[in-house]
């Protein structure tokens, strides 16, 4: 926001606070808003990430770090499955891997999608709200699915609910991840590395295909038992091709997702360093008193 300053260095035109909308006219860029305490400079400096609230930016960066750990574990698990070192069934090791991935990923998403201080409700990202709303249900359902497979003596017809639960988890995971990628792409648009955003659309497209493949795989066992599947080799070949393509889409999407989150955190860290260079934490800007007439 470009606003004129008077001879004393104070704001000489109407300038609303980015957090509460208070008119900052008459204050200097070194002051804080008398209503909410937001830095006046933040309201005057535009939408670059380096001018965001430092506490929120630190939490966002920490969330990306958690997601990097989770995505790295997911990518490593894909390699282990590819070479037959990890089975995809209900083994104890696979259960532990899925639980770890679920918990780490959920913590990362919740940290990274915390509401940004100073953002008005109408300017809040819908993708952020969707990703945050899907995180807790996905985590609870995924943990429920894994833990009760191993609950001794728990009389639950989990086999009957498994296809529907797996389908719901596939849909939730796809919506959550795609929404978070779109939100993260918007955040990267506020950095010097905005060109990296194109990777988000590639990964999102791969995840949508992966979600469709996962949803279709839930109904594949039923297709195997039908007469039309057993009557011709064409369907055998088609299912084999879809399975092969779906697996490699999953594998490539996991690798690209890890790469994108790493690049995103590097961009965020660069913005944090820029902010720390000219806005030392030891400096406490003076707090102005409310002026009359507003």
C-alpha cells in the first residue's frame, strides 16, 4: 500500500489496519495500531510474506517441517513397497508406518493451516479452511481403521465396513492434500519464489488421479468375481494396465509432493531471514495512542 507521509513522517491519508481496519492516519510506520497492536509497517508494506506476523510465520514454517518428515517417510515407504521390503496388507509394520504418517502429517497440516494473524475473514483462503477441516476427521478415521484391525477380542464387523471406510479415507486424503497444495501455492505467491507454484498444479493433478485410482481399487475385488471379467482376457489386461499406471502415478506424486514442500519451506525460510534482517526481535516499536475523529 502506497500512502503519502507528511513532513513529520506520519501517515497523511486514510490507511486501514490490515488486522482490524482501524484508520492509521497520523501514525508513523514505526508505531503499532492502537486498537489491535499490529505493526503499522505491516499495513503499509503490501502482502509479501516477510511482512506477515512473525509468530504465525514461524508456526507455518514449523508445519512445513513436519510435512517434510511425513512426506519423506511416505516416499521411503513407496520405495520399500516397490522392492517388496514392505507389504501393503494388514501387517504390524505397515500399520505402524501408516499411524506414524497419519500423526505426523496431521500435525504438519494443522500447524501450517493456522489462521494468519491480520487477515480479514473475507480475505481468508477457502483452500486453507477446507484442508484444516479435513485434517482431524481424516486422522481419526485413519487411526480407527488401523488400530481396530489389531484390537484383540473387539467384536466389530470391520471387514464389512472396510470398503466404505477405505473409500471415504481416499476421498478425504485427496481433498485435504489438493486443498493444502492450492493454499501453499497462494502462500508462495507472496515470496520471491512464486514461480515454484506451477509444481503445485502438477502434484495436485497427480493426486487427483491417485485418488481416482484408490477409489476404483476399492471395488476391484467385486469386479474380479463377476462373470464378464472372467470371460475375456481384455479385462485382465485392462486391469493390469490401470494397476501398473496407478501405482506409478502414486509413486511419482509422492516424490513430487516431497520436492514441492521442501522448495516451499526454503522460500518461507528465505522470507524469514529477510524479515529478521531489517526487523530485529529486540526492537519494540512504540505504541501510539488512539487519535480522535476516527
